[in-house]
C-alpha cells in the first residue's frame, strides 16, 4: 500500500475520531477515519466537492434527524 501524506482538519481535537484526507499520485482523494486507518475510501476531487456542497446545502440532514416514534 502506498504511503500518503494524511491530513486532518484543524477542527479535530486531540481526542476522539476524525477524518483524514490525502491526495494520491493519480489525483484521486483518499479518506479514512482515524480509528480505522486501514479502511480507505477513494473518490475524485469532483465527487468530493459535490458531496461537500450537498452537506452544506442540508441534503443529508434527514440521516441525522431523530427517528419518528412508531405506533
């Protein structure tokens, strides 16, 4: 496996999990969680940009909404 220059957000504290990001030689973007560094997701800059814009626009807020009580 290649060695990447992993970076984490300046918003990440010293404790807890955070997302790390790196750019591969082929231009793809690598993402991983600090608590599971062997699991790496690969995407393109364009797809990552679209995802971030979707998050900012609230397109995924329903995933974080509390569940409705069921009868």
